[in-house]
């Protein structure tokens, strides 16, 4: 999958040095069930937009929407590179991408189907050898049955990519049946409301293409 997220520049920096040095990135305890014994590493990332600004995020994204994660469906690996191991051998390891099905609850920017689940991919996930999880700094993997605001990019295969800090913002202040009253949702609704018609039209073709191919 070639990411269309041109404004967000990412690299899994020196993945192998985590094995050798144990301190190339910050470690935190994994936060989802079944992952407690596997460490999670925050991988450095640099961005071409201000990812702390909702207006910048929604302007860059092809879609902004409210959705609830139904389930995780697997992990794929891309761009394998040879990495030196602690014993001096080398092993190829790719960047992890975790796949989910998501039910769209409300469209904020551009339109996605709400009658059925859609496919969403998050950059990051468990390593091929299952020794650790890697996620971009400030980001986290998604949890089943949790609602989020998604700021997503359409991919050539019809899926959506969410990658990096604030690409998925959890909604925890309101239950699903009152989600429209969430402060998180209101923040991103207001951000979309600042976009001009020209800015929205610039993303419309990608929106239509992705919806039709799913």
C-alpha cells in the first residue's frame, strides 16, 4: 500500500537498534487486552503539518469522520530492510500496518458509507517476530468497541490510512448514543466548518474514488 499521505513524513528509525541498545525510542506499556506482556515502542516521526491543530488536520485529510472500531482483522508488513540483531546476524523486518473494520457513525468531511463497515489501516503494529509493538510517537493502536474521530487518507486499494498523532482521536466523554455532544466531535466539526468550498472540492474526487472501490 503506497500511502497518499504526502504531507506526513514517516520513518521507522533504526528499528534494529532497539534490540541492540534497548533505548532508541521511548517504551510504554501496551494498552490493549492480550498485549500486556509485549512492550510498545514510540517511533520518532516528523510531520509537514501541525498535527496538534484540528484545522490543519482536517484540511490535509481526505476524510474526517466519527466511527467505532468493530474489530482488528490482521497486520501486514511493507518496505522490509535488513537489520542487525544482537548476535551479529541480520534479519529483514518490515513496517507494520494494522487493519481494522470500522462502522462510520457520522461524516464530518466528505462522505463515506454508513450502511456497512469500512476498512481502515493504522500505521504501526506488532513486529513480524512478535517481540514488540511499534507505533508513531504520540499515536496508539485502535481498540475494538471504542469510538474515535478519524482523520484519514484514501488509498489506491479503496482502504483508508490513519497515521500519526491525532489521526485517530478517542471519544471518551460521551457514550455512543450521545456522541454528537462530545467535545471532541464538536472540535472537529468546527474545524471542518472553517474549510472553504475550494478546499473541500480538492478532496472530493479522492473521496468518491475510495468510496466506490470499497
